[in-house]
C-alpha cells in the first residue's frame, strides 16, 4: 500500500554533493585536499601565535605585541571564515527539470536541439542544452562533472576548497584569497623583523649572533620562508583573478578562450566590473535544501508461487519523490 513520508530535499538530491547540518551546508564530493588546505592554513598561524607573538609581547614591547597579535587574529579570522563559507555554500546550483516522457516530447528526434540562441542586450548568445539536468543552461553556466550540477556563472571547481566556485560564493572566494595573501605578508614581516632584532641586539660577531638568534627563536626564519612560498602561490592566483575581474571573464572562459574571436558581452569595463561584483543583488539560491517534501513510498510485495499468498511488505521500499512541499499536518496515507 503506497503512502507518503516526509523527507528533506537534500536527502533525495540528484547531485553528488555532500550535505551537513541537515542540508544547511553543502560541499563537493572531493574533500581530500580540503583537509590538506586546512592544515596548510592553520599550521603557520598556530606557529606564529605560539612562537612569534609571545616574544613581541613579553620580550620586546607589550603594547606593540598586543597590537601585532590583534591584527593577526583579525586577518586569520577573515581568511578562515571566508574559507569555510566558500567551502560549504551553495555556489549557485541550478535546479534540474523533471524528466519528460518521450511520448510528450515535441521534437521528432525525441531529443532537444543541442544549442539555441537567446538575446542578451544587443547580442545573440548561444546557450547549450544539458542532458543531465534537462535544461538549457543560462549564459555562463556550466555543468560540473565532479559535483554533477549546473552552476550559475561557473568559474571553476576548486579541489583545494572542495567545492565549485560560482555566482553565490565567488566573492567569498576572493575575500579568502586576498586575506590569505595579507596574512602571509603579515607573518613574514614580523617573523623576519623579530629575527633581525635578535641579531642586532647581540654583542657577538655576525655568525654567532645569527646562531644565537636561531637558538632564541628557531621557528622565525622557517616560518618566514614558508609564508614566502605560500605568498607566491596564492599571489599568482590573486593576480590572475584580478585580471579576470578587469576583463569580465571567468576562469573557465579564460582557459577555453571563449572571447578570443568575439566580443565579451559581460565586460562592462574594469571599474564597473568591480562595482557589479561588489554590489550585485544577493541571490538566495534556487533550491531550499532544508525544505520538507513528500516522498511516495511504494513497498514491494512478494507473491509466493508455493502458497499463492501475499507476504508482508519487504523492508526495501521503492521510493518516488513528489515535488509538493510537506504540509503542516502529519503525512497523509493514501490507498
């Protein structure tokens, strides 16, 4: 006997995403590099707070040390919070269309045309049909093969964050990159300055003064070297995205050379591109993953030839998801 049960939309979602907090947090299926990124971000921060900041507070000048520690905490919180928001935020997943029975399809080939053109301002833009999501993707949307979703204004899938970067989380991604750059510069400067002060305050010759500084603060130079290497890597990424914003492109469009032979209709000029990025209308997302929906549960019935009687329903139901939201009353039972 079929009956309806209440489930959350994320529980029957067709993509490959991983959900947390009852659908409130969403990430990609690849999380290996995400945990590595956490370690690469937090390990130098812990070293700086445990080794460098106490020296500035206790050995050099208490007021200066407190200010240095405060700004370090501020930069770290900015980069870490934006990192987790980017990693666990819906990047702009476009809902899939329900499957259409072949008999109802208006095309003689039973498949929609792979491309069609739509108006965008004064230009005609070609949009592509996505067979997986059963929709014509909006301009700049791409189907991510890793997450198995069409993403609005898809930039790229970032394995280091473990999520797609799209319209909804691109600003947080940029904030993460640039605050991480500032944090690397900050830790490099104060680690090197500490080491230089220790060398200059020593009464020994230069070689002995350097060794003495190493003994006093053995982590200062290794931390500075680590931050310089990280700054080069993150800095290249930051400069690249600065260029993309100025030219009105996404990473995907730049790598594919989409606008090499045609004008970019999304390029408003560098200043207007930055203003649009900062003040574009907030998109709450197209899918409410926490929403309760009704799932039609049809239990399998075993017909035994030996007894010609119906056994009890098995514990392995065949489920069909309905699109109606869960009503406020208890789940109805239908016959």
